[in-house]
């Protein structure tokens, strides 16, 4: 039977690993995408069915490549994929390769799933960014694919959130890789860095300095391990392969609630970044305080505003301030007026929903009449879309202001899924009190789709904001 099988295999077309569809299948497998996604891609590779050629490709380029490596939970993932693959092939009336049967039987006897998902067992996923031809910027010396291995947790609900790959970190990494000119030769500081994906992306586009931070020591340790996985030595802080920049990458322990103003002022970044950091209402005041210190120019730090110093304002983000921010619970409706929100989740914030895509004057609302604000397009912005004014926001994103050459200020890029309207409105209100302008870039600065194989990744739910100091 084995000889007959090999003879039949010889008649099968050999799949080319450089074929775009085959490349998507491998990328999805390495990223541990849901098995249904892998089966769908495998069928597309075979023109609608999982042929023996496709099966052999799966064995050679996917399964056999990782057998014996990574964690036990990776093996559990492969076992589940093989089971799904075998059932799909058998149900279509095709023969299954013997080696796939044999490997599945090996997993059945060697690895048990019991208890794995009850712990915070880490896995190693590889995120592959696939660059299209003609992408912006000088990529002549860049590979067409960036593969980032990451040790992470698959159990986000068990308190291991800092070691999970959040959707907004994927989006922010796509943004960085799509607009390298914004971040190249800039000192970049990330708050709440998690697994370190954003920092690795910054290194790839030659940021002059990258500082990653987190307030959890376990997360920080995992982050350093991921730098080492990507040939970025966490001890010497120096990269060891050619396409990474040759400047420092620093991992910093930084709990927002206890970070001193002196420590934050000493960082002096050109750009601040954050992915999915606006989700815990108890942390929002501390986050705004950190952003305000990082983004406020030195000449304004001790400037009196409304009869009190900025330092005093920053020190008084207490529970009363949180309650005040939540108390009014204003939101924007489609007519541009503000009203009490009727929902407590982000279901309405999909790409098709424009209820929160408002004019910049609305986001800088707390110094205006809070009872009613009409949407305005006086600045020529597209209806329901926010754009960055480089003269006021400091965002080095290609926006212009009559050819002004004055020095840009520090800008923060925050990618987030708005899971709770009250929490996000609290962030907006406190940001305004701290003289921070929040501008929606989601529609005007779309990143390239560098993760076309990742069908579990919903880009439409993610918003991108530029935050900067406003002296108005």
C-alpha cells in the first residue's frame, strides 16, 4: 500500500511554497489561526479540494517543520488541525496520506489536552507581515516578508492579558510598517508594550531608539524573551541581524500609577505609542497623566491654567475626577449632538458606524458647552472624519500646514478597540482637562493589509488616534 501511495503522490503536482496562496496557508498555520481558516486556505490551494499535493505541502511546510519544537500546546493545536484535515479529506472521498494518519496517531498517544487550557501555558506563534509590491517608502533593501516569532498566552481570560497578542497591536504594527517614514530615525516610547510586537516593528523600520515599557514584571520578562527570539538581545540591547537597526532597544518597568514626573520627563520621546491600553476604567486617569507628562512641552509644564498649575492638575486625577468624568456620560449621535449613551459596549463602533467619527472641535469639547455640540466641517475635513493638523498635533504623518517648518512636538499614536463607551468617554474628558487633543486617524491613514491570511483579525473594530498637546 505504501508503494502504491508513493506512486500516486509522484503524479501529484508539487506545490510551490512561493505561490501566494501557499504562502498564506503557511503564515496562517504559524500564527495558529483557527483550524477552519487553515482548511479553507488548504482548499483554495487545491483549487477547491485538499488534493494529495496540498496534503504533502501541509506535511512538508507546516507539520513536519514544527514537530518536536515549541510548547506542548502547539502540539495540541497541530493535533486538532490534523484531525480536522483528515475528516475533511475523508468526507470528500479523497485518500489521506499515510504520514498524516501516522502523525495524528502519534499525537493521540503522546499528548493529552486535559488541563492544558486551565493553565497559562505559553505558545510560540509567528506573525508574518506580507508586504505587497509597490509599498510606500524605500524598501529596496527590505525582505518582502517579516516573520516575528512571539511567545504568548492563548488564555487571555486567566489574567495573562499582558502576554496575549491583542488586535490593536497587530493594527499598530501594520501602521508602523505601512508608514516607516513617520517612525524612521525617531525616538519611540511604547506604554503597555505586552509581548513586544510593536517594538519589534519599530526596530524593523529603523527607529533611532525604542523604549518598551510595562507595569507587570512577568509581562516584562516575556517581552525580553521575545526580543531574543527576534535576534534582539535583551541584555546587550543590540540587534544581531542586518535588517534591524543598530540602536538601543530598552525594556522598562513602568507602572502608570507610580511613575514619577521626573522619570517620565527623562524619556523625551519623539513618538509615544500604545495598543489597547484604554480598557480599564481604574487605569484611565493614570494613563492620561502619563500621556500628559510625555506630550506637554517643557515651556508649558509650569504654566498656570484656569488658576492652577498643570503639575497640580496632573496630581489630582483621583476617584472624584473619575466619577465626574463618568457622571455626565455624554456621547455623540449621528447628528453631531451629544447625548447619554444607550449601550455599554462597542458594538456600534464598527467600520460602517459613523456615530463616533466626529469633527476635531467635538473631541476638544470640554472647554465648550457640554450640553450640545454640532458637528462642523469648517476646516474642510470629510464629514465624520478627523484629520491631523501637523502644526497643532505634531504628528509627522504627511499632513501639512502651509509649508510651516516649525519643529514638530511629541505625538502619541493609540490604537484601540472601544469596548465600553463610558470608559472611552472618560478618557476623552480627562484628556481634554489635561490639554490633550485627540484626533481620529482611522479613515485618513489606513495601513496596508499586511496580514491577509489572519481571518480571525477584525480590523474594522479598531480605531487609531493621534494624541498631542493643545495649548488652546
